[in-house]
């Protein structure tokens, strides 16, 4: 952003704050940094309460988030994280919770981790073509899956990831679990990780989990024909408000979080199309049971 685009008030404030430094050799650096500092300060700014709900909503933060995007992704993640942890309310409680969560991360950890978003989601919809969704995996299946990681993991690293995955599954078994919809392609059901007993145990877990009242499991069989995705698995997390919806996609280098409106709309469309081609929950359960008998 050039100085010619700044308003007179901004130029005046910058001149007052910089003083003699603006004429020094590093003056241009100060001038370039000022918009970023100003934008980052928006994290602590609280908008006016909504006339109906009585509290500030995500919509009031829309412009702030756009400005924050220009000053660095980290600030946007912190803003969204505060909204998630505050139940969609960008108040002091949400911001403090975001700062505590960020401070607790080990050095180099990615900001805005999927398990945190997953834990606070009001509903979850996932679609997987090659792998069983993480929240539905048995420890043995997860262990066999992590054993194929490139580069190879050490045994204690594999066990750490397995225990972390099992811990995440508590979201489906807590007192008030969110609605969970899993659309799984037949390819994922037939993909063999581990021995025959491991595969049988994994398929049995799917059948048992599908009987929970808040879980909807649907299978897309091979005979369905054309499939409406490239095979890339993804998880759709519904936030406290729609502006906080987030998608995690699986990649060779780990999961990536997406929160831009256009991609989110695309993933919702993919979920809807996959649901339309999948078997209903009862037939899906029978389908998996038949696979178990064939083992």
C-alpha cells in the first residue's frame, strides 16, 4: 500500500509518531510497517453490540479480518481462533482463550490446529475416498496407517500419534456430541491397512459407530459410477456461526485448513452431491456388514 493511498489523518499520525526517524535512512521501513501495525491492533478492538443478540457478531469483524489478512496470516488465525473459542463472540474471553491456546503450542507448531476447531464445531461433515475418517479409526488401523508415513516415523512417534487420534475421538462420545456425518467411498472400506483382523475390527467399529443417534454414515459404492471429487479427503467443520466454517483437506504433507468463502461453498456442494449418490444409512450399514462376512 503506497503512501498516496493513506488518508490525511493517517499521514499526520504517522508523521507525529515517526518524528525525525522518517528522514533517516531507515525511514521508508518505518513507513512501510505502520499499516501492518495499525491492522494488527484491530485484534483487540471490540465492535458495537448487535441490536438483536446484544453482543458483537462475526459480521462486525469482517472488515477487520480483511485488513488483518494484509498484515499477516498469524493475526487472522488469532482472530478466528478467538471467535471459535468464544462461541462466535469476539469478546475478551474469546481473545484470551485464543492467546492461551497459542501460547501453549510448541515452537514451530501450525496455528489454528484442526483438532481445536474440531472440538468446538457445532456439526461435522466428512468425505473420504481412500482412508477411513480419523474419528472413526481403531487404534490398530491408525497404527498401521501411521506406519506408512513418509519419511518413516519412529515407534514412539507412531504411538504418540495413535494416542492423539484416540483422544480426538472423544468429541463423538461426550455428553452433548455434535451431529457427525461421514461419507465414505467403498475404496476406503476395501483398502487394507494391517492384517485381516485389523480390517475386520475397523469395519466392525464403523458398524457400531453408525448406530449412535448423532452419527450418520453413508457409503458410496463403486457401482455408483462417476464420483464428484478428485479423491482428496476433507473434513467440514461448522462453526458457531457460518462465517467461521472451516475445511481441513488431507495432503501428502499434512492437513491444511481452508476458511475462504468460495472454497467453502465448493466443498459444501461436493458434500451435497456425494450425499445424493451415497447409500442411505441403513443400506450403508448392511453394505459394511456384508464386507465383514467376506473377510
